[in-house]
């Protein structure tokens, strides 16, 4: 036991991991503001389930961030560029993100949906761009120690989940005694943490802007788009890898837009939901994120991905049991705790896997392309969740979502066997 605690301390208790925790928070907290938290706001003002599900399409920028990721690798921000390319762009993006969230806070139902759609898409665009920067920052921090990528991914996911806690449980707790508009004003202040962390963090990899500026457009396309794609396509299994990334989190992603409306339909108050997420969900998140890094280190990426594929299906199926039980707080504790624990592990596994596929020369472009596939599955498929729910029931809906884990489990198994063959 003492040896295990010492291993955890050596792995996670250092400056790099602290920085990644805060940057994970900065990357994570905007997401629910255009997803689950926004869904509950929409339900409070009597939007239909179909409309709430369709509203997940405001996160489209996450799915297409690879289109502008090549520019992120060399964009020079006036005045701030001396801080470093990742730091300067990260700080600038979070300033815009602050104003985008503040725009949402000004919305009222009588203003119509168009204003809210525009503001939410603006938040998604800024948040997606920040993801490009911070993912590249994280991967480059361990460019000289690839064995530490899994631990770095795990602690980043931990910070990400804490960010989700802030904009999820935190927002719900605030909404129980103040307006949603005031809640979003407070949420906009979450950008402060990432800005100050980047100001005092070290730039992971030095970059010469002068060499980038001398490139003509043709050379830019070659260096920043063609070469990163060619480099990735050298992997003989690239089609299956892309498919795996696309479907791996589908089971969990499909229930996302309906989660908070589900809790509300079961009769749970905002304070009850916030309490369970804040206390039990947070504990499960921390344990799942930390254990995920150690689990992957011990068993390897493919084994971890395989086991956790089934784990995601199981925790989604638990929601069907919750639907049958109804308003039962102990059951909600179990449901959310299991989901957060396994989700934290699964996310850490997938992030570590995608990081291992990236060439440090093209980090931003390649990682943005891979992570965009996650968003495509989450946003396009999840947009139909409200429609499916309205034509079935809560238990059936969750069982359908749980079965979505099977294709990814079979595909991981196939790639694992192929990888062993290639190593012979």
C-alpha cells in the first residue's frame, strides 16, 4: 500500500501535473455551458426534448476544429507572441471565450433561439480552439518522455472533469437560488484560471516565428496540412484507428444531452443533482482519473481500451435501472458515481491513445483531427437522442445507448491482435 501511494505521489505531485490539472479545468468547463447545463436551462423554459437534442448541434465547431488547427501551429499573436506560441494563443482564446460566455448570459426566451444559437456556437468555437492549443501544449510537455503521456493524459482529464463539475454541479447549485443569466456571468469568470496558469507556465517547445512567416501559401499547405496527414496515413491501420476514435465514446455521448432533463423528470431537484455530482461524482472523477493512469501503465493502452469499452456500456445500462427506480437518491449516487469513475478512466485511455498516435512535429493538427472525430460522434448522433427518447421510454433509451459500446469493443480487440502481429 505504501509503495502504491509513493508511486502515485511521484507520478502526480509535481509542477507539470499541477499545470495540466488547471489547464484541463480551463479546457473542460466551457463544454457543459453549451451542453448539459444549457439543456436544463432550455427545459426550464419549456423547450421540447427534440429541440433540446437538436441544440447539441451548436457544438459543431468541436467537430470541425481540425480545419483551422494548422493555422494554430504558427499563428503569431500581436504583443503576446513573445510568451510562446501555445501560451499566447491560449491566453487570447480565453479572453474571447470570456466574452462569448458573457453573451449567453444576456439571453432571454423572448429574444428567440437565434441569439442563443449564435452565442453558443461562438462559445463552442472559442472552446474548440482552446482545446487545440491546450492539447498540443500537453502532448509537447512530454515530447521527451513518451512513457509519461498516459499519466499526463490522466491528470489533464482529471482537471477537465473538475471543469465539468464547475459548470455542471456548480452551475446547478447556483441556479437553485439565482437566475440562469447570473449563473452564466459567474461561469465566464472560469477563464481566469487558465489565463493566469499560462502566464506562469513554461512554453513546452520553442518555435521560430521567423521561419514560419517566410513560408508562402503553397509551402504552408505542404508543411502544415499535407505533411501531418501523410505522416498519420503511414500507419497501415489508419482507417480502423479513425473508426475506433469515432465510435469509442458513443455510448456515453448519446445520453449526454438528455442526462439533466432525465434527472429532472425523475423528480430530483437542482440542489440534489448538484449535491450528488459535487460530492460523489467528484470523488469518483478523481479516483477514476488517477486510477486510469495507473491502470493503463500496468495493463497497456489496448487492454485498457478493451475493458473500458464494456465498462461504458455497463454504466449506461445502470441509468435504465435508475429510470425504473425513479426518485431514489442512493440509487442516483450509485449511478453517477459509476458513470463518472468509468468515464474518467475511459477518457484517460482514449486521450492517451490519441496522444501516442501524434508526431510531435505536427501535434496540433494531428490531435485536432483525431479529437474532432469524437465530437462528430457526440454532436451528430447525440442530436437524435431527443427524437429517439420521445418515441421510446427512458429505460429503452438507455439500453439502446448501452449497446453502442459493442462495436468499439470488437474493434479494439481486432486492433490489439493486429498490433501483436506487427510486433512479431
